[in-house]
């Protein structure tokens, strides 16, 4: 899940996959804008065939939090 998420993140910001750590914060560390983040959420919904709750997503700050949330949605915990 983490590796797939890293690949998707690289579609939105100019970072190398190896620079992305579980504790990396989307806005502060990876340079996401709010628009980038919302666009990425749409891609995650398509990729993992899940529905992301916008309110929950607004509270996601780090890559690991996103992985945890996606695992919960997909039942891959």
C-alpha cells in the first residue's frame, strides 16, 4: 500500500519515491497544495475503489495516516 501511494504522490509533486517517508507530511514536507491533495484523493478513490470521506481526509497529515486510512477502507489492515 505504501509503495503504491508513493507512486501516486509522485504524480502530484516533484519528489522521488525514496524521499517519501511514512512520517512525511503532505503539505509541509512534500509541498502539496490543497488542490493537489484533493486531486490525489480522487485518484486514490479510483485506484483502490473506495470512497474517501472528505471530513476524515481533511485530518490526514502524513503519508502513514493516509496508508492507515486506505487500509481501513480496503479491509487490508
